[in-house]
C-alpha cells in the first residue's frame, strides 16, 4: 500500500465537516471570461456552498459584466465589482478583505483563480474534517499546467471540455517560467494569504499549521487570451523593475517555437491525486 493510500484511508475514517464551504475568487473578464462557467460548475460539483466572486474589468465592459453576473447568480453567490486595472497586490488585498468582512468566521475557504481547478483526494467535507481533527489551518497545491494537444494556445468558445482540449499535464510554471508553482488552496478564515496566493502571510491569533501533503492544481491558463495578457504584463512589470523575467522566459519560448514545447515538461498521470510532503513556505521567486 502506498503512503498516499494510507493517508486517504485515514481521511475517509474522519467524520465529515458539516459547516459552510466558501470559495473566493477574482475573474478578469478581459481574458478569462470563457473559463467562468466551467469553473463555477466544477466547484459547485465539488460541494462549495457559497461563491464570493470579484469581477474585474478596466475599462468597464458592461456587457461582459452583465453576462458574468448572470452566470454567477445561478449559484448561491455574492458579487463584487472591480473597475480598476488588474494588479496582483490589490487583487489579494480585495480577496483577503472579502474573507475578513463577508465570510462566516467558522467557514472554510477555497482560494482559486478561475483557471485553477483543484483535484481533491477525497470529498471536500472528509478532507476538511481531517484537517480540523489535526488542527491544520491550511492546505497547499502544486500546479499541473494543462497544455493543448499540439502545444498551441486554443481559443475558448462554446461548451468545450477543458480536460479534452488540454490533455497534457506539465510543470511549465515550475520549470520554464521558474516561478511560484504552488498556492494556498484551502484554509480557515484567520489565514491571511500573500500576494498571488502563493504563501501564507500570517494566521490571526494562531500559528501556521500546514497540511503534511499537498494536492494538484490543474492550471488552464494556456489558451489564446494569455498571449496578449502576458505581453501587456511583461511591459508593465519591466517598467516597474519587478517580476518580469518569468514572463520573458515564456514569451521568448513562444516567439522561438510558436507553440509550447510541452514534451520537456510532461508530468505522468500517476503523479497526481495526493502528494506527500510539504511545498516551500517562504521561498523567494526566481526572477
């Protein structure tokens, strides 16, 4: 029996959590609108009780905002508008404020961008029950960058199956971009997450108690809208003299090959599910 099977068996034996599970996210409508519907459907199926969604659009695209509101309102949700340009730091401040001001203090929180689909090893309620029993206050995840069949950046439209459209699991973020490839995915409301959601800043009235395993995050970032977004972000961050080299590494790769050479970054299907060990908790970005 593998270690992960022992852990899963232990999780299954713990009483299910019977409180509220909330999800907090921000969706940039300029680039990621097409992911909103499958994202909401996926996490609703996982057992999320309430969605707290920040819709960002600058300058405001009122048609997209209205369409996004229609999709989100199909679920038990609360919607917030953000009409300023997107930047990582204010985005995280907004998410942390939503948790602090609007989420029930006894609830558990899923933190996920709309291109991030967490793969839980067992039902969310069993998983949270296990974490509560062990007095754990947050769980980390590791990116599995999903890449299209031919390495291109496909257009997202209609009712496409994301898993079929992006069949390859890769370590692109970790090994090509060489930047944060891990995120805080599930936590108590007193956990304050740092910019980008990659690390815990502090735990209010407690200490950091990470889980002893982590989970895969299926990362559906690599579609057609990402290229103009990254070129824009690269120019902005280069002027700010921070965090731009990771985007340059990807853009250089794309400009040279006109596709993602995913073969160098493939992850085996067996390297998913539950992953034993701990991810970095205070690593500095390799900029």
